C-alpha cells in the first residue's frame, strides 16, 4: 500500500480504557493510529480524539476514560466516555474570542468531524463521525 488510502475494512470495533492522567491523550492517539494507520482522515481523527480525551481528563470527576472506535465501511465513529463532570458538555456554535485562553477543543472537533454529539447519562460520552 502506498500513500494514504481511504478506509476499506468492512467492520472494525475496538476499545481502550485509559487512566485519567496527562498521558491519556497520547495513548488515545496511539490507539487510533494503530487501528486505522493508512486512513486518509487519520490526522483529523487523531486531533479530534486528542481534544476529547484532554477534555475528559480535565473535566471528569474521577475514574478512567474510555475510548471506543467503530469503523463500518468508510465511516469511522469515535466515542470518548468519562464520569460526568460538574458542568454539562455543550458543543459551541462559534469558537471563543481570540483573546480567550481556553475553550477551543469542541469547536475544533466540530470543524474537522462530519458529525458530533453528546450523550449524558451515567457517564458523558462525546462522539464524532468522519467519512472517508
């Protein structure tokens, strides 16, 4: 295989449970890269999972962070789940003002993903989907 190929693998499911610490975003990037190494949208997906895991590490009350990958034909879905934080996850419609030091992670994910959403039950799951 040469270059970056579209995802053509039929069906793939994988999950990893990460300790909620500063290494978790890098471990999530490695997890994703190892499973879809030649996918043409891997860079965007790695950026998005890194942002979501960073948010989970920073905002979850306690416990691990779960990253789930599902690829069906040419659609990849990634879910990042953690214990619910004190504040609900709200996907911003606009990025924060340039002078703001924080608050860009979900806006970045919204821009690079084809779809994204939040499910808040016993734990908060933020997910994104990409086609390619």
